[in-house]
C-alpha cells in the first residue's frame, strides 16, 4: 500500500463511451438502441422477483415502467449506466453502472447490476465486471468497491469470486422497499489489481474452456494462485 500520495492528483472520471471486450461490449445506455433488447432480458418472468429483490426498482414487467426508468438512467452521469451487449448476437442482455464516482480520492463503485438470464453465470458476465474494474484502475482510481445487502448471499459470493475483499457490514445503513438494509462492503485496491488482472485474463482465455464450454481452472483458483505470488 502506498501511503505517500504527494503526487496523487486524482483519477480520470469514466467517459460516456463504449468499453470493448472479447465476449461483451459495454455501451452507454441508450433507450433507442438498447430499450427493446434490455426490456426483453430483464422482464423474463422466470426468476424475475429474485433478480429485482435487492435492486431499488420493482420488477420491470410493464414496458411503460421500464421506459420511464431507462429514460432517466440514460441521462445520469452518476450512476453512469452501461448496457452489457453480447458480441455474438449484438443484443443487450443486462446492465450495470459505475457509481459514487469520487475522482478526488480515487474511489468508485460498481452497482445496479442486472444481468438477464442469457448473461448470468457466463464468461460474458465475468468479463463485464472485469472491464469496469480494469477501466477504474487504468483511469487512476485507487479503490473499486462492491456493496450489497448483507442478506444477499449470491451477491456476496459473487464479490468474493471476483476477487473483492470483504471489509465488514454497516448495520442499518439504508432503508429501501420498506425494509432495512445492512450493507456488506467489499473492495479491490490498486496494488492488488495487477495480480487479479492476470488471473482474469487467464480465466477468460478461450484455452481455459473445453469444447463443451466447461472451465479448466476456476477464477477462484486462479485468483488464489495470483495472491500467493
């Protein structure tokens, strides 16, 4: 950890421009471009209550409600929303945002993650997270955060799989949807990113997957090895 920040002049804010990957592109949210595909992805009835359980919005089953949300989200600079576009199909299969963007202190969070059924638990979803983290540290951010409801076990497991370090729980941190939220905090810091980045690149490499799409090494294994040096 570098405690001498005499020469630190802040980070560069993320731009409203595409971020290209191998499996996905992150495109700034645009209702005209992404509206139809994204509504189809997020409104799939199977599992919709669970997908929206820990998000600020209620399940978006009505197009009018979705259109109101996407019109507002597309103009926001913080959170800065991106559509997650599957490069193989050109369809938006989910969305996520960079938020609480603090360039002076070099801190940024990923949030508002909603990956539709076609994206969840895929290489594409992992790359979508990787692209945001890589952008953060390439832009001079010192800290990249993941926060979630402490009751959200799948989100906490995902944070740990992605290499975030659990830091603790803020009790009675928020009120949303008429209930209390104790918030679990996770982070990656800049000194950790080179090793984690290497692990991600190894995991995402097509050589890490067999002909049936099964992984040869898990991301957890690669991250653990990278941390051991």
